[in-house]
């Protein structure tokens, strides 16, 4: 049963019951197909609820469980579109998928459910980034077409958010909520939206060289959908080289699961760049987050358990070579909607996220690092005391409006919350630990360049390592995890980029010129 088109047995789909590895795509006649004035074929893909649980047949009466979307069409998502259990969606490099405008029950999103798979593998063309063919998920109003040259693919602008829902990937890897499965937030709950289980090796497929743009429309219950939402996704999955651009909620959010990722970019999200919940456990490397000055949340909001907060498995996340660029010190509170880097990085609800060899820069307020200290029960302070929450060999720059590389101390940027008894002793001990583990305040800009306008808003930046960031960090004391992308890749620089720009060509950031 592949609920990828509003069709039934009287409107058959293309014949693909031969179980080969190169399935025929749905025939155009099975879609609501139109041709625009400039010759672009647009195919509207919708969910016909009357057919849920029935499935579709092809012209020969065979069940269709695998389809391919091709790069000569533009696919328009009308409402929630599901890939169900035992179904596979293949997407060719260069394919454009647009979410139709709408909110609440009329929001558009692509949802790969537990037991379904997606193989969306774009082409970076590293030899010539101008010829890159990423897979693009964007808004219906975005003028990008299959014939748009990369130099002309500039989207709707970083300030255009909330035009459609986003992409949701669900699996049956473990989480720490009770019970061990639940419905993903942001969409009406039923069997299709459940995630969680006991299969930490779950494999969602391949999601690589993908740009997701202008997401986060408002839903009826007040929730939004992130650029990319991952619920219970397991470590057999290949998720890397993914950009979330201008989300009206978080760039990425994890709800449990064990997936490991590399080369992830969150740009201009109105809320958090990276948000982690419900016992997510993964090892990740090469993350870039850059925040807008009009609206922003925390660059990393790291929660552990939900119900109960001290549930197991503990949220034990490892991130190496992140570059986190905040909204900058020039902006005042009144200039920025949302939480606005207050704090920049947060650990709470028994979360243990560790960072290695990373760059944290341009956070606006004094609270660069917040750790929850409760009066009773498990909390993130307990995770640090247990040597599970670690910060090793990280570089800090321009944290707080009064930053002075020679005078600012870690005591100045640590914020403690809760009614625990750690108090100032904990602040002192944590600051001493950061110094002992090779964390440093940089003396110069740790990336090649960052250009802001007269109002303090970022115009463009070059994230390649500079200054102290060109030195090799210490090897992490712990990092490796089972599965795809679970092993640490040794590098000779701090942050997400060394001397090569792996984001060039396939990202909207590079196509707009915001990424130099």
C-alpha cells in the first residue's frame, strides 16, 4: 500500500511488480498532472483517505509497493503524504518536491512511517559544484524548476518561513518515553504516525544531498513541523548532507532513536537549530548552524526524557566538529523574536550531549552554556558528574555582549537553572573542567569571514577554519557508535570545515551567495 497519490483501483498506478532494483515510476496519467506556461510538468500527489488500508493495484491487478519520482517533473504535496510499511519511495537526483500552501489540517508534509523506506540520494558533483543536483523540498510558491540554473535558485529568501510542513522520518528504534511508542508531534495521530520500538538497527534508507526549505507551517494544535523531524530512526539509516533552510520552527529535531549523521546544516530557523528529545542516542560529526537576527531560539536545545524525565535510555548524544554561529552581539533583546540565544546551548531533563572539537561563536547573551541542576531526581548536572556529558577541545568566540578574549571566563558564560544544591561550587567546578579539557576562548575569528550589515544581521560568511580553529583538536574520549556514520573521522581542525567547503553547490546557502 503506497499512499502517494489520490487514486483507487479504478485509477491504476504504473506496473512495477517485478521486484527489480530500478522500479518504473508511476505513469503520469495516474496523477493530477498539469503543464505550466513555461513547459514544466507539475504532478500533484495527494492522500485519498478512503483508500487507507486498501492499497492500490496496477493494470495487471498486482500490488505496487515501490515508486520513483523523477527529476523531469515537479511533485506537489497536497496535505499529508505517507510512505507506509513495506513501501519504498525513490527520488532521483535533481528532483523538486513542493509542499502546497496550507495550515492546520490542510498542511503539506511527506511522512515516511515505521517500516517504510525512502531513497533520496542527490548528486553533489564535487568536481563542479555548479552542476550539483540536490533533491529539493520547498514551498509551492518557490519559483525553482528543473531547468533553473543553480545561480538563479535563490528560493524565497531567509525571512520566508512556514510556507508548508516539512519532512518526517519515523522508525522503530528505542526512545525513553512511556510507553515505548508514541505519535509524532505536529500531525494528527493514528497508526501511521507512531514511532519507537526496540529495533535500534532500524534502516529508513538513504537521505543525502537534500535541501529542505521554508517549512514549519502552523498546525491546528499550535505545533509546527520542523525542517526535518526524526522519530525513532535507527542507526542502519544513511542521513547526511542535509540542509534545513528558513524553518518556522526548529531546523532539525530528534525524538529518540539511534541514527548517526554527518554534514548537517540548519540555517535561519525561527526556533532552535538542533533540538533533541526522548532519549536520542547518536554520534554526529560536521554540523553547521547559523541563526538569523530577526527571530531565533537556542542554537542547540538538548532535552533528555519527557515522561518520565529520568527515563532510560538516557539521551546520550555525541557531536564532533560543530560550528554554531549565533545571532551576534550587536543586537538588543527587542530586535530579536523568540528565545534569541538565551541561552545559546541548553542541557536539561537529564540530557547528556557531548561536544568535541567544535566552534561556538557569536552568541548574544551571557548564558553561553546552561545546565539544569534540580533539587531531586536525575538532571543534566548528574550526567556531568557521571562523566557522561562532556565538552572537550572546543573553541569559544564572541560569547556574550561583553566578550573579551583576555577577560571573559567560563564562569561568566555558564548559567545554572533549577533548585539544586550545586550552586556556585558547581559553576566553579564546571568551569575548571572546561579549561582542563582543552576548551579555549579564541583570540581571533575562528572562521575565515563573517559579514554583517549596519543592523548586525549576517549578509554572508565563509565557514572555513581560521585562527586557532586551524589546529587539530584532541581525539574524543568517546564517540564511536554502531551503524552508519558511527565512527569518528580524525581531522586537523576545529569546527565543521577545514580547507574544503563541503556545502558548496548543493545547498541553498551557497546558491544565494550567503555562504561564500
